[in-house]
C-alpha cells in the first residue's frame, strides 16, 4: 500500500503544471498555444518573461526533489522506492492528468529528482548541460547529452545503488525520447538558439 501511495503521489505532484498556471495567471493565455507548445520553463521564458521562466524552473525542480525526498522518508531511504518515485514524478510532468496528459519534457523534474537521489552525479550532468548550451546555444542538445551522461556519472562518480543507476538510465532515455523532435530541429536550425543574457 505504501508503495502504491508513493507512486500515485509522485505522479500527481509531477503533474502540477506550474508553467501553465503561472502563464495563465499572468497573461490569461495558454502556454501550450505559444512557442513550442511546451509547459516547461524554456517555453515560458521565451514566450512570457525571464522571471516566470526562472520561477517555473525552480518549482519544477522542487517537485522532482520533493517526490523523491518524500519517498525516502516514507520507506526509510529505500533506493528502490526513491528511484521509482523519480520516474513517477517525471511521468506526471510529461503526462499530467490535469492537462489531459499533455505536458512537458520533464527535464526540470528529472534534475530535481536526481538532485535528491544522486546529487554529485547530477552536478556533473548539469555541468555538461551548461557547457553544451554555452557552446552550441541549444538547450535540447545539452539536455540530451546530460541525460545520457547521468547514468555513467551515477555509476562512476557517485557509486550509486543499482536501482538508482537503472532509474537514471531509464529517466535519461525518457528525456532523450521526449526531446528527439526538438533535437532534430536543432540540426535543421529550426530551434531558437538560447542566450544566457535574456530571451533567445
């Protein structure tokens, strides 16, 4: 019963669409009808404002972290259930029941979940993401490379438990799959380049 509650709770928490809610409250518009149609921080930043984009990013990271932290508290730190909660919160963000299962790519919730599960490996992956974005200026490309690097970092740097490494691999593959269309857009120069100093 505890396991089922953890998974359902993590999914529902992941499904809270902060980007959608913030843009709706600020502008009255549906962020899914703007820009890339994504509810995540990048689209909010590009279509609405830097401030709302940053707030969305922090809240989406926070819900990923909270889901895994709560699973740990409820199970005495079980890596199996904490890892399962990480994947459930990502699924909730990507397929939120509150928005008819049309959500985001789950990158920020992925970051939050693994910040709790394996922080050192996550720092390595985020460093890779920032380096790629600074070099190529495409967030989707940086996200893909960082997602692919996380399982290796969890194994080599953090010496994480097998369930955590498995969750990092599954979560990373999910991020790559969710961003595959945008990454193809990068190659065709159809994705807007990102600028650290403001909107792209």
